[in-house]
């Protein structure tokens, strides 16, 4: 996959995950990295292109997240979006100032000719702006790529170094031709092949699981939900009967769904499935709770308690399987919270007692939710 994927440096934008999804829609693998990923780390991993995300900060703030200036010297195409444009301009010798008026919402821009990023696009189109600061003077070697009525530098480029930047957000649906802009960057400028598909990902993941697990055994908590179910199917495809699934019946599934889970995983797929009837235990724990967030935390706590008791019977297993998906991974490693607040809590079977010394195996940690559904 070297030289055929896009690295996205996360500066705290609420749209960062959306950028990653838009890249994958072009059948190119994308990965979100910390904003402080070094140029040397990027050099070693060899992405075909680098995207600097937007973010809620001002480049003038004391705690403004900064990128390694060396990434602009790698010879790898770069696309800065919103804050990413301001950061690129400031880092490369341009001048950024607070805008005379904040642009937020739909804005019509005029695109300059001769720009590979806007190839095939009309001379004028509507985009989605969300910024206060703006680039007042371009860095040496840059040209204006687009302008709006209140933003003379709505986009800029240095064709020689393949560094491009946009003051607007091409990843949101409100920007007309946003997908075309990203496609031009990914396929034309970065020269990605556009051949990343879930079918090949599944085959590669099964092979990786076999190498990781070897001849050991895996225990997995099965809830009946999409994530744990698809994780179980991938693990079963990789190691067969050496996967042991613990299905915790919490009484909160739809009518008859627990029988469907047992029929699917035990009868049809032939998995080693152990059902724990914990309906009364969950009912007693939830009695009197009315706040949705409180209920979620109770359900998570009791699930871990029940799973822990059952998992002790499989202490000879070396691995613990989990249905961790990519958004969970991003939240756990990003040093920036950004403006996107936690809407609701989620639980996994983390937080197990230290005497249960399992090693984690997470088949879905590279996929978004819709990709998990498609893979299943």
C-alpha cells in the first residue's frame, strides 16, 4: 500500500473523519494521523499525499497546533484545508491576518485558470466557508487559485512543489464540486491508483489475523450488534473453531433477536457460542434509571462484569477479540478534542481485571461504520 494512500493530519476539525471517508470514496485508503506526526515518520510510511485538516484554532493562538515544517520538503503533494491553508501559508513565509469579516456558510468563488486542482470545474461555483483568519499575503512561489468577494485568497497553489490550499471545505456536501476537487488531488496530483476495495481488504485482514494469532485461541464478547458480529465472522474465517464467542443476553434486544443470534452464529456458521442469560441482572441494574447517558453507562458496566465472569473460563485463550472501529481509534489517539463533542458514550470490553492477561486483536480498527456493514 506504500505510495498509494493519503495521510490526513488532524488539527481538530469536526470534519476530519469526513475527509477520510471522502478519500476512501475514491477507492484510495486514507489514515488520520496526529497533527504532530513528524516529517521523518511520514517519509518512512510513504503516503502518496498529505492533507492538513481544518481546525477550530487560530494560528495566532498560544496553543495553536503546528505541523512539522519539514513535511513541505518531502516532495509529497500537500493539500491544506481551511486552518490547514492558514498554517501552510504562515509556515512557508506568507502572512495571515484576522479577516475583516468572518465568512461562514455558502460563498461563491471565482477559480483562476491553469490550476490542476480545479481541472474540469466551472469558472465560478459555490463553496462552504467557515473561517475568521485568512491569508493576507501568499508565501514565495505561490499563486492565487480562487477568490471570493471578501476573501482575495480563497485558494492558493505552488505547482512546482505540488502544494495546494483551500480556505473552504471541499469535503462537505455544501461545497459544489468538492468531490471533484478531492478527486483531482488524489488521483491526478498524487497519482493514486484508486483500487482500494473492501473485498481485498477482507482477504488481507484474514491473512493478517492468521499471522497475528498463529495457533492460539481467541475469546470475543458478542452483543449481536454490527461491530462485534462482523469482527466474529472475520475471526472465524481466519481461525475457525479456535474462536470462542460469549453472547451476553441483556434482555434489551428486539423480540426474538437472541434466538436469531444463536441460530446465525451457532447453527449456520458453526461458531463456538456460549450464551449468558443476564436479563434479570441488567433489569435490576437499570431499574429507576431514566437518563439515556446513565443507562448507557450502566449497560456498559454490567456487560463488562458479566463478560469478565464468563471470560475466566477461557483464561487459556491468549487473545481477546474486540469490535473496535476506526472512529474509536481516532478518539483514543488524537490529542485534540476539537469542536465535536461526545454525543453519547460507547463501551467495549476494555476495563477487564488485570489478572485476565489477554492480548487485543481488533479486526475492524481500520474501518468506518458503513464500511463495517459492507464488509459483513
